[in-house]
C-alpha cells in the first residue's frame, strides 16, 4: 500500500509538471509582480505578449454608459497589470478629436493613490482592445477617480503628421492653431526626475522654466543616477502598457528624464503619453526602458517612482497634442556639455561631463547650475566668475563669453547667465542671423569667497585747464571689506586729452560704472529686474541708452559671433567722460555758444517752466503760442527766426576714456567740474561766433 501511494505521488507531480506552460512561453513573462510587494492588490498581471487591438472612434461611440473597460499599466517592476474601470461617455472638448471620460473602479488601485503621474499613455479599452490612452485627470481626486482618454485615432494620426521643425527647410506652410486645455481638468503630468539637484531648488527651477512648454510635466528631485543595468529577465522589447523614459540630459551628476507609458506599437514605431511632453513638435530625445519602484501617494496627485535602465532603445521624434511618437533603433546625437568647477578651497579643478538633447538647449544652464550646486555643498555668499564656450556645426568660429556675479545665490547666477548666452544662439526667436547648431559646450566656473564689489566714492580733477592740455583725473573706489587691502580703498588715475578746439567754460567730468544703478536708479522693475540679492553685470548685448553709431545687422552666424564679442562688457568697466560746457535753453545751438546779443529775450520775459508754450485755451497762456502783441519788446528785436548758425560750427564731441578694475563688479557714479580756459578769452568767457565779439555768460538770476 505504501508503495502504491509513492507511485501515485510521483504521478501527480509529473501530471502537474506536464500541465504547466512550456519554458519558451514562461520566458515571455517579464518580472511578474511579487505578491508580498503589493499585498491586497487584486489586479492580475498581464502575462506574455498580449496583442491589444485598436478600437477606433466610430466603434467607441457605440459603447454604452458604464461599459467595463481596463487600464493596462505598470505599478511595480516591469510587469504590466490590468486595472478595472468603466466608460462614462464621449466628450467633444474642441481638441479636434474626442476624449473618452472614464471612471476608475479598482478599490485596491484607489487605495494606492488612484491615477498617478506616469500613468499617462496607459492603454484603455474593453478587454483586449485599445480605445486610447489615459491622459487627463483631476487634482485632489477622491474615489471613484475620473479620468479622460485621448482617442487612439488622434494618436495614430501623429505618426504621419509633419511638425513645424521638419518644415523649416522646406516650403513655408501655415501652422495649425494650438489646442486649448479646459481648466476643470489637468493632464496626468509626466514626472521628470532630476538627479543631483537639491530638493529646495525645484521651486526656483520651476519659476525659471515657467512657460507653456512645461505645462505637461512635473519636476521631481530624484535620488538616483544615470540609467542603470537592466533588471534580470527584462528585454528591450516594448509593448502597450510598458514604462519608458525620455531623456533630456544624462551624465555624471544631472540626469533629467521624463517617464510615461506606451499606448500602442506599430512595427518600428510607437505612440505614448496621450498628451504632449514639452509640446515641441519635432523632437530628438533618447528613449529608455523603465522600471517602476512603486506608487508614491500625494495629496494632489500620486506619482510613480520610476528609473530608466539599460541603453537607449530609440528616439522620440515627435511631440504633439495627442501623443509623442517614438522610433525604435539607435539613440539620437546629443550635445556634449563639459562643466569645469574651480572650488575656492582647492587648487584642483573638478570636471564633469553630460549630454543634453537637441531641442532642449535650455537645460544646458540647468546642468551647469546643478553641477555647481552639488559640488559646492553649501549655501553662502560668494563671487562667481564663469565663461561659456560654444562650438557650432555651421562654422569653425568658437564663441566665448565671460560673466561675473556676486550674490548669495550662485545657483541662480549660473542658471541665468549661461541660459542668456546659450539662448542668444540656440533660440531661433533670439537669433535671426543664421542657424546655430551646438556641437559642444564647455562651461568653466570659479568660486571665490570674497565679494568682489567696489563702489566709486570720489573723483578729483584740476580746477582749470587750457584746451590742448592733458587732465589727470584721480578716482577712489571703496571695495567690499572682504576684498579690501590695507589701504581700504582702490586708487586709479586716468588721463584725458582736451582737444585744441574744446569750448571754454565750466565742463563736467563724469565717472560712472558700466551698469551704474541700472535697476535701483530707475525704480523697481519687478519681474524684469534681477533678484534683490544679486548684482547684475549687464553689458553683454544690453545697452539701455542706445548706441551712438548704428551697428550693421548680422546676416550670418560669423557676423553674429563677431558682434556679440564686440558687445561684451567687463563688469569692472568704468567710463570717464569730459562733457563740453553749455547753458541750454537755446535748442539747436552747439554747447558753449549763445545767440547774438540782439536775439536775447527781453528783460522780464520768462519761458514756461516745462519748456513748452501753453496750448490754446489755457488760462496762463495766449491762444496761438506766440509772444503777445502788447508785450514790450526792445526796439529792433528781430525774433528767433532771424537766428543763423554757421554751417561749419558743429557741437564739440565729449572726451571719453575707459578704465577696468580687474576682477571687480563696479557700481556708482561721481561728477567733478573743471574750468576750460581759452587763450583769447577771460575767465568764464565763451568763444565768439565768427564776426562777433566774445559774449559773457548770463548772470544767474537771484534766488527768490
């Protein structure tokens, strides 16, 4: 009997073994979800290569209210599961394609956080079918959670849609209007995980990146690294419901990758997300497989904790309203970005290397700022000296631009300065001269604990000088205490050469920093101004007062580079200007010249305070803006229309010299007066016009 039971047991084991699937079928199961990881979760894994057939709009409109549908997504590892939901109707929101309203009915999924960021793109439809991709949801949702599905029809149409970027080198074509988003619901945003960044920087970065390109993404400070080796048992194949990551930047410190779900696969292409990523149209982002490390609850909307792994499996080529489109194959070319950091407490420079996707050049400044922040390891006041070197595919000419900033926020200083420099070339709206495709970027950053600021405090000049002589002007600056030497001040001298024909009289010497009080002197400019703790170093293509000479408009990249090099201005620049004397009040007369004696206004005739004649009907003026007929005039007064200025008389040019205080950011302005004495005139006399006797300046009116 015992022998019989032994034989029966062996037979049962063999029978069970034979009833199982063959080995080749088992290998198709990729990392099934372990029961202990999702205790109480009722969703069943979707095993093997299950093919989901498309359900197009005409068929989807025939579904009745509360028809059961399923969501295919990944909640843990790389295996897909099925979540139960139900169809609630077709909503024509005016996108040009319908959205399907659905309701999540899976209690265990609701308990884990319901619809989560990263689920966008998850296929939705009746069992075995795909009617579209989970794309939109509600914030602060409670069970049962509503969500909206982008139709598979619209997503499929993106495969053949030609984005504007692809048309740039073809015949011009009109752009279609962008679709609007109803404020009563929001996209299930793509979580963009950024490694290396401190969590408190996300808010600052969000403000810097606050425009419509980032409406569909949510930035997260992630504790992770570059794409790792793939988990055991996974493959490079992608199926509907799989997680993918689209990389914006990868490297030694900064890895910025957006994660979402694949909706459907078409031979060598796929569609995903159900909404845009950055709304870029034409795109070139490398795509990675991704593994989910669970759902992270959040009061507003939960999100998937996701990591990319392995090597790129293809490229995101289009980024449109209904979906993103990817192609399987090799990765796209990217921009190599080298960041060299020179710390103040070490003689050895630290070099880090990254890659940034084309079309995402705005992230180059992010890579530089985050790298500095990570290596710096502290939040303190300092002076940052940097330089950005850009190489282009269209020219061998290399462009380098320096910057210097002193503030408590080095992160923002590097972020804004590098962004401004790169944008001058990479942004097609900013650069009208010629296409500029970045081939390589190198950013050097030197950190100094000293605050390299200095303010102009005093200007000393001789009391008088003759035309044709030299004038030595002494300038005193007071630096920040951290950079002050034993003398506590900085002394500099400059020499001005006074021309032989320089007019006589009291002239002005102005000593001003290149960016003197540009914001403080003109009031608070609000969001247009720099952060209050930062000292701006304008001058790099910024001239608020206009150029004296019109510059030619650059027509190609080399001309743009040359012009930007000429426009660069050291923040330590000081301009010393000797301005010719002049009384004003006689428009059109060169400084230092007075009208002939007969044209002086009669005694007691005072011009309006604002320099303009009263308009018709004003009580304090006459009707026609002319001198009243009954106004007493001296005999023979000819009127201003009799004034003639010799054509050969031209306004004298100011004398200007420049001085640079190396390594400093100079601010402030000071003035001094100097008497220009002519050889054939007395003190205070003005040079005569041709055929006239010297005319003394008018006596100042007595103060009332």
